[in-house]
C-alpha cells in the first residue's frame, strides 16, 4: 500500500496536480458566491486551460463514490486512429484506471505493465469536495499529459469513465474486473465496446443521464470574477 501511494504521489507531481482547491482558487472568495455563480466561474476559468473540468452535483458525486470505492480499478478500451503510409485505421488501446481517495488516475496499460505505479499517467482528475456541504457541488479538474493525450482524447476518456461506472450493464464488467481480475476476459470487454455505438462512446449524456465532465469551450464568456482565481498558480 505504501508503494502504491508513493507511486501515485510521484505521478501527481509529474502532472503538477493541484492537491487542494486552495491551490487552484481562493476558496474564501469563491465561497461568497451562489452555487450557480461558482459553476460559471469554474467553467469560464478553465475555458482556455489544457485540462478537463466539471461541476458535479453532490448527489451525483455521492453516487459515483458508491460505485467507484468498492471497484476502484478498471481498464478502459479507448479507440485511436493510426496513420500508416497515408492510410488510417482505428485501433483500441487500454487505459488502466485507479481511484484513490478523491483522485482518478488513468495510465496507458502498456506503460503500467512496464513501470507499474511509477508509470506516467495520461490523465489525473482531482475532485475537490470543499463546497459539497454548503453549496451542493464538487469541483473537478483533470490534468492532461500532453505526451499521451490531446484535449479531445482526454474528454473522451473522461466520458468513458462515466459510461462504464454509471451504466448498469457496463458496471457489471467493472465489478468482474475487481472481484476476479486474474480471470477477466479482455475479449469480452472488447466485444462489449465494439458493439456499442461510437457516438455513445463520445457523448457522456447518451446513456448515463448524469454528465460529469463539462466541455469547457462552451461556457458563457465574461463570467469570471478575476479576484477569485489565482492564474499564476495554474501556469
């Protein structure tokens, strides 16, 4: 366990993950606003950042915890386009998902097999729960490893996380992976993924009805309170 936590800490430092909400914003100023205004500020602040972000209702986050805490590990099948000699073909890569406390870390399975807990993550999503009691929301920020993913791929990967945990049939696979990993059939996972529509894999609202990750490029402009956010902390 100690080795796992050490590896997770090293991975977080690699992506410069902000361990607390106060590392991202000035909480005492943010908390003065309404839930709706905080949502606007958070979305607008991350509009031009190389990351994914979300404002999650507390009840949705509690539901997520009820699913992910008993099953904190999984492998997500992820489609990627390869170009070879002018031709394109779609391959499927696996990302190893690990949930630790309020952090979700995703690493290429091929990297994890080589370096274990010290492998460089592709995406780390931190969930800040400071405002969940008073405002009824949890703020999420996901740091992206630009050597592993672009911003669109990171968005898709975060959406796949939702799909497999919030959809009952997919969650059955998650439970199997956690209860009997040695006998988990990756071919079954691939078949399940291939039978799903591509549109469903890229749109988190299709089957879950509980979207977590926001597309931050669609937020309303000019809604940020500049005194609330500390931009120097995020460079």
